[in-house]
């Protein structure tokens, strides 16, 4: 089994870069960027589709040739409110310009060109309880099978009580 515990490589910029190859996975990749106001991060999706998740803070987003405005309204992930996200299909480009200190997750998997770029959340993403007692957790379903927002990428956030 792949080693799933990954420590950040720093405190600013790209602090996690997990590829299918170095994780021992077949398809899925994940990057995490911690940005200061004014920082810019961008990427090309290539063969992958991506969902950009505003974990914390705000950023002006562009993707697939469109200006999506400033996304993000939670300043701390533990607020338990749903995130602002942006889906960008394979074969496109994206850019985020931090307007506040922010944390941006880049989730990726192979795309098939079956979906158009779109904003996801916070509307339509509900914090759903799962489990009972000490096994209770709360899930934000960002992109799951029933939502049909991506070709192959599934994305959720899970909060577990203290």
C-alpha cells in the first residue's frame, strides 16, 4: 500500500504535490498551495480535468478562458461551510490570484472532455452527517457520481468532530 502520510514541503507556495506515480496510484493527483495576497498560481490541465477548491481565503479565478470572479468566503476550513470550487476540463488552463491569504487545493484525474467549466458551490453543497456517536463525520459532496459535474474526478471534504 502507498504511503499516504505526506508532510508539507514548506509553508508558502506549493506545499503538497502528489502525483499518481509517487503515491503508487493509477490516476488521481493532488496539489495544495498556500498563498499570500497577490500571489499567482496557474496550470494547464493537459489530459486531466481539475477541480480547484478554495479551502480557505479568496482568490480571483480564471479557467477555460473565462473570468469566474473572486471565489471563496470562508476564511478558516473549520467554519464547516461549503467551499467555492471551479471545475476546469482537460485541455484547458486556469489561474488563481490570491486576494487574501488563501489555501487552494488542485484535485485532478483523467478527463474525457465531457463537461464544461463551471463554478461549484457553495450553493448546492450541503454538509451531510454520516455515521453515529464517535464515528460521526460531516461530508461536503463537491463532485460525486450523482452530481455529474466531472468525467472521472470525485471530490469531497470531510469534517470530523474534535
